[in-house]
């Protein structure tokens, strides 16, 4: 498969084990994998790498996932990138409703199985 045809996914999580886990899953499924542990790096990475999708942890030590998403939505170059929020915290009804209303953001609870991750990614990024 040509490198140019691979869909690019930026994964943001402060836990290295999660990045390794998701990276292995996505690489086996023929996605290009980019990652960072810092919310503050997402904006510049998204502008330079132009990912097709961002998988974003909700709770990060430097900048929360919703703050990262808000920054991305304000920039024309990054505003159309869909986001899957990956969270280990309970999702409230309001958060779920808000995610559904935007039409481009999705929620997934940790821990997620390989099958669940790939089903969500494939739903957001049809091949």
C-alpha cells in the first residue's frame, strides 16, 4: 500500500502505554500514526501533519481535550478534522449530546478493545 494512500491519525494521550497500544492497532490496520502526550502540541502538529482524524484524550495534564478541540475549531486549516474523544472518565449526557450535535466529534470510553477502536475509526474515516 502506498504511503500516500494511508489515512493519517494523530493520537493524543498522556499515557505512553495507550499511545503504544493505539499505535500498534492503527499501524496493523494500515493507518499512518502520529502521536503526542501534550495537548499544547496538537495545534501545531495538526497544522503541519494535516491528519485525517484526531483521537484525543479528554484529560491531559497541560490542556484539556475540550480546550484543544476549541482551538482546532477556530483555525480554518484544522476546523474540519474529526475528533474521537477517548476518555476514562464517565461521560455525561450533556457531553454525549454535545458531541452528537457537532456532527464531527465522537466519544469513546477507555478501555476500548481493538475491535471497538477500529469500528469507530472506520465509521469516521470510511475507506
